[in-house]
């Protein structure tokens, strides 16, 4: 199945899509013709605004609330997607993420587990569910939003770094498993991006970035759109770094 035809036969699920990178990815995929399930955990109003914007631009989207860290999230999401969109998930963007920063000796088990469950275990569970449909369709795109912190580490973020490094390893292994079924699995590793989580810290961060500025959610979304596109059918198991030269 070509990606151009897949937009008529399947849909895209973007987790953590009520704001920031996830919202930009959802809008971009909708502009490319995908019906998009906009997942959110708490921000129903923000997710609704993303959906309204997509619909106003002529696209198709629905907001679906679910905590991806929960073991029941796949059932909850797929049930709503079947009811609202009636199509298999042929594009999955695992974007939802949690932070729980602390030096290792100050980090408790709950901080560790919540970050791992949200950033890594959720991607495992949702990908496992989506790949059943992608394998049958002989077409699929999984894009995992990792981080340069999974490549280089950062003080006070052992849990986050472990989750994102694990996500990169997960991406590479699953890509090899499903390559013969015309399913690609890739990761994007953003650096400093202008989002709510970086608000107030950008001036201090800019000095370390060779490009001299932070990235935008739309720039990360453009990379996701490429990885989902027909032109990226031979790209799988890779990590696309989007960081203004920070890890060069």
C-alpha cells in the first residue's frame, strides 16, 4: 500500500498532542491528508483547540483522552478511534512524555517509574497494538519522539535519559522486525525546542546551541511528516537529530 493511498484507508494517532511538538505534528499530518486522533491526558480544551484548527483547515481530527502510561490506554484509544474514525491506525507518533528531574540520590521510585512508564513503556504498548494493524495492511509508520538527552545524558535527568535512550534502542529493534512488511520505525531526537517545558530557560540555553536559537515545534513536525511520507519508505531504524548542531 502506498502512503498516498493509506491516508484514505487508515488514520494517524499522535500521543500528547494537545500542545507543543505533538500539536504541530497532528496539524502537519492532517495537512498531509491523514485523519488524526489527537491524544491528550488532561488538557481537553487545548486538544479541542487543535482539533478545531485542523477541521477549520479542511482536515479530519478527533480528540481522545487517555493516560498513555496506563496499561489500559491501548484499549481505550483504539476503542475511541474505531468509534470516531472507523479506520486502522497506520501512523503512530509516540510523543507523550513526562519529566521528573532530580539528582539520582534525590530521585524516588515514583519519579523514576512515572517517567519510564510514560516515555518508554507506553511506546511499547501502543506500538505493539498498532503494529498488528500495520502488519496486516503491509504498510505503517511509527515515529518515536526521543531526545538528544537519550544520546548524551544530562545531570538531574537519569530517568528521562534512560527512557529516551531506551526508546532509541526500541526503535532500532522494531524497525528490523517489521522492515519486510513495509513498516518503517524511526525516531526523532529534538534538542532545545520552544515549548512550555523550556519557557523561561531559553536565554541560558541558547549560548550552547551552534545555531544560536531554539528550534520550533513546526521544525520537528516537518521531520515527522517526512518520515511518514512516501519519500521515506526506505528510511527505517534511524534517529533524526533536530538540535541546531548541539550534538555535532
